[in-house]
C-alpha cells in the first residue's frame, strides 16, 4: 500500500479478527518504531510485546477507554525513559504512528489506549513489570481488521478551519 493510501484510509481499529499476528510482522512493528525520529536521537522508548491472554485480559479490565484490549491477539506497551526523554509525548507519538501506519498497510489495525487515571497507570505498569523510571504512554492492541471498520467514519474539520497562509487568520484555502 502506498504511503498516501495508508494515510488516507487509516482508521482507529477497536475490533480484531482472532487470527494470530505472525512473528515477522511483530518484528516489523518494533523495527519501524525504532526507526522513528526522536529528540536528540535519544531513542528513549521501550516496547513490550504482550501476547499472554491472561495479561491482555487483566489490562483490558483496568482501562476505562480500552476494554477491547482484552480481545486483541497482541498488544505493544510503549514506555519512555524519564531519565533521557526530552519530549516523551512527541517521541512516543512519532514511534507509535509509524507502527500504526505499518499495521494498517499490512491489513491490521490498532488503537491508542490511554491510562489517564494514576491508579490505572500504576496497575498497568505493575502487570507488565514496568519500572518507575519508565513512563507508560499507552498499550496498543494490534490485530487483523475486519473488512468494514466498525462504527467510525473519518470525521475531520475542514482544511479551511485549520490551515493558514503566512499569518494566523489568513485563509490558506477558501
Ligand atoms: C493521544 C490519543 C489518545 C487516544 N486515546 C484513546 C483511548 O483511550 N481509547 C480509544 O478508544 N481511542 C483513543 N484514541 C483514538 C481516537 O479516539 C481516534 O484516533 C479519533 O477518534 C480519530 O479517529 P480515527 O483514528 O479513526 O481517524 C486516542 C487517540 C490519540 C491520538
């Protein structure tokens, strides 16, 4: 799939086919995460591959916004080393976006799952043994997507609402 087509068609996926994700695809997901840029090339990320059904079930049970994690074939937790990360949100966002686009191009999908509440974040970190100096950003479920991604259509603002020419407020497009 061309980059343009992957970016144009990608949607968040919250329901997955039960078929397993091959090891080589998991390795590719990790590889594109590692290839992504980071502030001062610090590469402060850690990726934890989670396949164990009981672990996935437990994590799905503690998130408010990601119970579907429990049914994903695999998930990848993304943690950032607080000791070296200059811009943990930006760096992790770039890595996970590369994974998300690759997954889409492979016929799969994912969804950013947030662990906003401190007690949920702590509980998720405990389950996967993530130490204190690593910030848990998200645990992304991955799996093959159904033909029709359920419930969602691409909803975006009009480009004219967000694109400016030279100075804020000058319309780039009418
Ligand atoms: C930082 C961030 C946090 C998100 N957190 C969640 C979440 O916890 N649960 C969820 O179901 N979707 C989550 N999403 C997915 C968004 O709801 C989704 O990307 C948005 O509705 C646009 O839909 P699309 O990705 O299909 O275009 C998150 C997305 C981002 C970028």
